[in-house]
C-alpha cells in the first residue's frame, strides 16, 4: 500500500486519508475517490490530497478484517460466538449465550506479532460473559494489508476463540451455622445473584450445624448439578469441617487454598461426578473474589486443576472487600 500526497490527476480509486470540509459538503476519511469526489476537490481549489492507494497483493481493511475473524472463529455457531459486519477495518466478536471465553493466548500473541497493522484484542482468558457481550475485536489499522501478512496472521490465530456455555442448571448452597441467630440470608441472596447472571437456579436455603456429620448428610442429600458450601467459620485447613465432610460423604477434595486475595480460603472437589466448591467467607459479599473465577469455570464444565489455581496469582490481588473480618492492612 502506498500512503501520502497524491495529485488529483492520479487520485481516482485512492482512499481519502483525512476528512475534508468543502463548500458543497464534506468528504469523510476512508471514502474511495471517484470522478464526482475529485471534481468537488478541484472546485474547492485542491491540487492533491493525502490518500492510500492499494497495490497488487493488497487486501482492503474490511475484507482483511472479515477473513481474520473467520480464521479466529471458523464455525461461529458451534463456537457460541457471533461475527459482526466489518466496518472501518473492524469486526466485533460477541457471545451468543452466557458462559466463559476460552482464549488460546499463544495463538493471539503469535497473530499480533505478524504485522503491527493486524490486531486482535480479547477479554481475559475465561472471563465471564453475558449474551451479546463483546469478547474480541479484530482491527486492521491501515487501509489495507498485504495478502502474505494476512495469510500468516490467519494461520497463526486459527480457531483461537470459543465460548464455553453454561452447562449446569441447578445449584445448592449448604451453609453451616454456629450461632442460632444466623439465618444465612446474606449468603443465600448473594450466591443466588452470582448464579442468576449465569442462568443457574439456586435451590432453597439449606442450613446445618457447623459439624462434620451434619454437613456430610447435607452433601449426600443434594441432587443438584453443583454443590456450594459456605461455612459459619472459615475453612482454615484441608482437614477442617467442610473438606472432611466432603470426604466422609464419599466425595473427593481436589485442592485447598488459592493465591488470590480475597479468596484464599477456598477448596474444591467432587461428589458423585458433580463439582463441589467450598466458598471463602468473602463470598458473602457480591464483590469479585477468587471463588468467582473457579465457580464460573465449573458452571461451564471447564476443568480446574491445582496447576490452574497456581497460575491465578498473577492478577490475583483483587480489590479489598471492606466487610472482611481481617483486612490486609489491619
């Protein structure tokens, strides 16, 4: 692509680089100069304009953006994503249903390294998204890019995006209580809100004494797709009340603790093939905490391993929750 001043005598088919105000109106940047536009410019006293001219092997910005978006998401319906119409070198990619966004980051990095004029920006990996929310945008910065660069970018970013939709429909929150005055209303309400934005229904409140045996029976009596546990006293050890209750119920504890704050005192495992998540006390607040990241993945059948948890530390220092019993700088 050639870019720079172009005599009007050679400007037919060139792309205007800057908007121009003329006595008879306005020519907007990006318009293709034809006979009528050139005549307007001549009448206004222009002898040349700054414009872009495509060369053999160049692909226009909209066509290039469309091809790149289709490479990122070859089967949009299957990926749970929608590719928008290209305009000014941009294609927006949106979610069709609630879920979390799976991003193959290495492919996005490789794509963005091909040519600085070819770019893709995405939301963070596994970010929760609602239907019609934007998850990525493709932007061709220049008015055209070479076929070779575009082909290399499409190859590097092949199938790098998809939505993991919500697969769980029902959940139960089991709360243990120490004081008879504890109604569990706050935990139930906040958890219902977290689940409703993912389209998941929370079962009726379930309160049991803060004892291993009582919690064990409650877990065994829970047929829901996912079981959440919020204890009246924080789970402070892998063998505390809640993890032990899960083991005695016949379930498995996969991991305890996470390098995300708030959210350190979390554990998770499974019971009869269904995920079980032990929530930290900060989950009584609607503010973001580490359990949100784990819960959202579990609701979408995204496997969560101890290695995944270990990688959450970078970016895991979240905004403090003032209602926590023990603040960072108390």
